[in-house]
């Protein structure tokens, strides 16, 4: 069975005339839509019971309300833009949305619209809780030697404070002349990712051996995995992202 995504959008249909539901759908879809996009949007948002002939009803309603159609007989609401492609007469079409939909399939287009409406309708507070907006610039923050390892320096990126400690992110760089003692250890956390931006570093992992991480290398370290930093270049810099920001570290015996 096909999975249906759930979004917080206005539910329409019950008590509405078909022309009004079509107008609503076209406006949410950026001011214009093809029949297949219109059908899928209505299927996902309507509260009305859809009959076997409902798609024909949609087409007939549009043609009845368009002077571009030979079946025109009511208010002139819809404009024919291309084969199977309709807009609202006298209303603009969103150029941003037209550009975004180029090359996209029907499902992608409707999902994009529903996601946009979902977030648009959510209160600002609900969108971002429990996170706060933050930016960290390299020229306005500094490295400090208060971190997990004495042979590294750390520049915090503000993520820990912005997420109430749920996540942490920092830039780590080597302290020139300092070397790693190569101690095996593990961490108790939910997530840990490392991305190297400068130089190189050698890590050794339980069951995975040594790996040389260089510029552009990224590693996801599963929770609890035994590992150690073996050596690094003096110009090494990397970004580490963890969840949570603070977590216990345990000294471990070398894997057998």
C-alpha cells in the first residue's frame, strides 16, 4: 500500500462548490497547475467523498467557467495556459514556483506545496522550538584549549546553546607540537560525525582498523564504538557534530 504523507494544511471540500475548491487548489499550487497535479492535490486535501467520476467533474467545472473553452457557460474564472494546464483568470502565477517545478514529477510538486503550506501555517514558535537561530563567524569567535583532548583546540559554533544542549558542533584544530597519546576510548552519546576541512588525521576503530581522514573525509562513529586518534598533521582542522553536546567518555582496553 502506498504511503501517504501527512501535512498540516487547510482541509477543504465539504460544503464547498467544486469551482471554489479548484480555485483554492490552484492558488496553493502557485496560481496554475496541470490536471494531474490538481487531481493529486485534491485527493490529499479534500474532505468530500470522491465519486468515480470526480476527475471528469473537475474538468467539466473548469471548462464551464472558462471563456477559453467551447463549454463556457458560467463565470469566467479559469484561463487555459497550455494543454491540460490551467490558471486563474486575472491572478498572477508565482514565477518562483514555476521555476521550482521544472523537471519535477507530479508527486514532487504536490509534496513541495504541501510541505510549504505545512510550515507556513505553523506558528513561528512551534517551527523552531526548542531551537534558536544562531550564526558563528570565524573572525568573531576564537579557539580555546578547553576540550576533550589537550592536543586539540576547540571553537564552539553556538549549536549547543541554541539547542539547549541537544546537539553540539565545533571546529577542532591541532595544537602545533602536541601529539596524541593514542589512548583507546569510547563515548556514550546518540550521534557523532567528523568532517575534515584541513590537513589529515589517522583514527583507528574497533573492527575497522586504521583510516586516514583527509580534506573532505567524513566519518560517522556509532555510539559506543572503541576508537583512538593515532596521529595527525600539525595543520589539521575538522568539524565534529554530536548529540548531545555534552557526553561521558570512557577509557577502554584495546580491542582484541
